[in-house]
DNA sequence: ATTTAAATTTAGACAAATCTAAAAATATGT
DNA sequence: ACATATTTTTAGATTTGTCTAAATTTAAAT
C-alpha cells in the first residue's frame, strides 16, 4: 500500500464508523481534500486490490482486508502520538501532523517495540482508543457533554474535534482528559452549558460541549 | 524535496566525500540501484532546483544548498538509528532499513527533541558521526584496521561496511565498538591480520580488517 | 412524469519517477 | 590517429496520483 492508498483507507474507515451504509465519493473527496474525480480513480485501484467494495454510483466500503489495513494505520498513528507527547514532550495539539507522516513507516517490529516502550497504552493523547495488534478497537461508553443529562457527573475522556484551535482553548481553560465534569445547567436558548470542571465553574458554548467526550460515573 | 530527491542528495554526498571531483552518472546509478537514464533525469531536476552543479557528461556535485540538505537527511538517519538501538533495543544490524524511512519525516522540532531525548549523541550505532544542527560533520581521526602499522594499539570506533551480514559476524566474534584492538601480525600473502580484541586473540581476513575503523591510542 | 439539480464517472491532460532501446559523446587501446 | 568500448544522454513509454471539463447517472422538485 502506498501512503496515499493508506490515507484513503483511513478516511473510508472514519467516515464509515457509525453509519452502516457505504461512503459517498463526495464525502471522501471532502475528507481527503481532493476532487471527486480523483477519488473515483483511487477507489478503482483500491477495488482492484481487494481492499474495498465498490459498485459504480453506489459508494464504497472496506472489505475485511481493507478494514484490517486501516486499523493498522490508525494504530500506528495513535501510538506515535502517544510517543510524541509522552517521550518528546509535545503538546497534544502539535502531534497530529507529525503522526500523519510517521503512521506510514513500515515495520511490524518497530511498532511492537514502540508499543512496549510506551507501556501498551490504550488511548492516544486525544482519548481515542488504540487498536490492538490483532485489530480490535475498544469502543468505550463515552458520550458528548452536550448529550449528558442535567446534573450528571463524569470524567472528561476525549475530544471529537482535535484541531489545534480547540485543544488550545481547552488548555487555556484548564480542561484536560481525566478531569471531573459536572453538568449544572443547560441553557435552552443556545444549548450552552454551565459546568464544574474539577470544581472550577464555567460556561461552555454548544460548540465546545458538543466536542468533548465524557464518561459517566 | 521528495523522498527520492533526498535519497539522491545523500548518495551524491556519500560518493563525493573524500574525492574532490564530480560524481559520475554510472556511479550514482550503482549507488541508487537504478538505471543511468533515470539518474540523468533526476540530476536535471535537481539542477533546476539549484541543489547540484551539473554539466552534461561532466558528472554532478552538490551546491552549498544541496550539501546542507544532504547533511540534514544524514543527521536524521543517524539520530533515528541511535533511537532504535538505545530506546527500542534493536540490534545495530537491524536499524538501517527503518532509518531509511524515518529520515524523510519532516519536522525540525521532532528531530531537535529526539536529539535531546538521546542526550545529543555524537555518533550513530555504526560509529558514524552525527552532523550537528548547523551542518558541521566532525571527521574524527579513525583509520581502517588494514591500514594500521604493525604492533599499534587502538580502539574500535566504527565500521565501513554496515551490512547486516558483516555486523552479525562482528557480534558473533565479540567485536564491538569501544573494544581495544592490538595489531599483532600481518600476513603478506593475503593481507589478513592477527589481532587481540579486548585480550582475545583472533585471525581476521583482509575483508574484515578493511571494514573496521580503529582510532589509534 | 418531466424537469432540474446534484452527485458521480469518463475523457484527456499533467508532473514525478521510473524503464528500455537507440543515439551521441567521451575514453581507451593499438 | 583511428577503431572500439564505455559512458552518458535522448526518445518514447509506463505507473501513480492528481487535475479540469464534459458526459452520465441518480436524486429532488415541480
Ligand atoms: Mn491524529
Ligand atoms: Mn489522536
Ligand atoms: Mn544507516
Ligand atoms: Mn549508521
């Protein structure tokens, strides 16, 4: 698999997670920041290689083989992100771009030993689960803060948007993975919320609340 | 610079180190394991980009800019090799292939922090000097064991051939960097040598002796 | 059920990196 | 100096991954 092919597999995996139906050419073009015609070309090649199911005009989905490959790339991406944060002191908003490159390095042994060096982490710096060597992906029972019932308590376990802008905002407001979150109030008008984060009260917009994953306790 | 372009720059650098005259198309094709016609094509592109000097039929050499780029890639390669050996417990004969991939990862910050994590090493696992951030390359005063005068003593500081086969041979015979070497005898007929390595006497063929670097003491 | 709009695919082109086969330039040997 | 061998370059083709513009198919709206 080339770098580009691996990136397509990853994109199809992410777009298909959740929804059961096939991924559209346009959606894939959006995700890959490319043109639909280029996507069609690539999908064809991937179908030839037996890593995707594809029928003209009917969208695309991963085969068993394709899914295994995608999970392997995602595993590498997330392990490298952990490495960058834990061993090289990068901030969690700086690691994604570098991991996008490192995820394509080909060496089973390398990734196994990296896993070991890091102590077999289960989650990456953004709270996303790290696929195991055999390709299983723990789902976890997290939910978005914006979907939590009033007065419920939980632990912040992940982010949906992992853009640098969002992550920097969280840093600035002392919101980090592992912190306790209590939902005190919900504003009907704009869907914003009042919360306590580790006992610090604050007001968060819907934009924020709908990008923070919480695990109920 | 693409991966391929970086690999060409590195190859030109290595072929040119020592000799002052330009590198021939054929030599470069040999090093890159490709065809001379492909080399001509690539050299043209590199000349366009101002990283090599090139006149038809007259061979190729690096410009100042090209030399800087080559040294930067070599720095990355060697730092990653140190990482693989020191942090991931790879043997010195297993790291080259992986470093060939890692050397192309683009991030100044990454390599700076890796350097720091490793304690700013000066040599890679094969005894080759690591170029500094500003592009200087300590030469060192090592020489080949086969060139040492009779009865001289030194420390084994590097290998010329860093193929897995050669390195495994050294492992098997307990020859490692840092070991003391004393040249006891030279056989005129086949240029083989009798040496003591850390007090263990042994007989080494010219093939071996001409691929081991020693620093006189 | 048509018409219109949106999504998707085809056709044709391009740059990067490579190849084979043939031509041109340089080096070597007598 | 001239013929021969070697090296190097050109010409033309291929693969990958992308693009634009045009054609086709599917979906939505009247
Ligand atoms: Mn990421
Ligand atoms: Mn992540
Ligand atoms: Mn190496
Ligand atoms: Mn090395």
